[in-house]
């Protein structure tokens, strides 16, 4: 409803999915766009919970995959014991699987189930794999069954520095130019 009212009143509404401005994530997308792993087949993510953390990674899947909508989604949440993050109720663990309009699959596991994936983001293509956030490595690639190659992210890790500053600059620039922000309500609602 907020997005509808904002659009009706020509007001820019944005959501802070700031990881779109992180070097590990943008460099992963650039490697994908350059064809370094062939055609994208599947996206995987693991994190603590969907509410605080997972929403960013589901948004990153859109970032990697042209912000396309899903054709279908199925998921399950386990909530056996009280679990609060910033005072909000979150799942103990969850799993979700979906397919985008272009046939690419997405999968996320949270909580205790995140070990099933074991990496923050994984992009699987026809000719290789890109991983963001595995152990102390921020970005790495493996092509054609070869060895893993770590990619230098110029001192940035999965939480910055610099993400928020670049996100704010994008919001201001898009507002002034009257173009869609990388952090637009449309993209956030798609996630």
C-alpha cells in the first residue's frame, strides 16, 4: 500500500537493501554478466534468519538475476522456541525454493539449516561457480571444474565499509534525475 501511494503521489520510496552497493556482491554480478561462469542456473544463500538478514540475500538474487519476478515459491519455517532479533520474532530455521521467470532457481536456508548451503551467496552457472562470503574469503570463483580463485575486494567485506554511503548517493542521484533507484520499492517488493 505504501508503494502504491508513493507512486500515485510521485514520491520516491526506497528500502535499504544496501548490499547492492557492496564490492563482493557487485563484483560477483560483474563476473556473472561477463560470462565467467556461463549461463546462470541457480542461486543459493545461507544466513541466520529471513527477517533481518535473508531479505537482503533474496534481494541480491534479484540483483544478480535482472530483478525478475518468481514464477512460484515454496517454503517452510520452523519456530520451536522463541527467537527474537531486534525485538522481532524470527524463525529458528527456514528453507525456501523458487523459480524465476527465466528458469533460474533460487534457494535459501536459514538458522540451523544454513549449514546445508554453507556460504552467504552462491551463483551456479553452466561453466562455473561464484561464491560470496565463504569463511574468511569475501569472493571467489571456480571455472570449468578448476581450482578456486580468490578475488580481491579492495578491503571490503560483506558489511562494508562504504555500502551505506554509496546507497545514499544512489538514492539522492536517482531522486534528482527522476530515475528508479537501485533501492526502489519495486525491487524490494519483488524480493
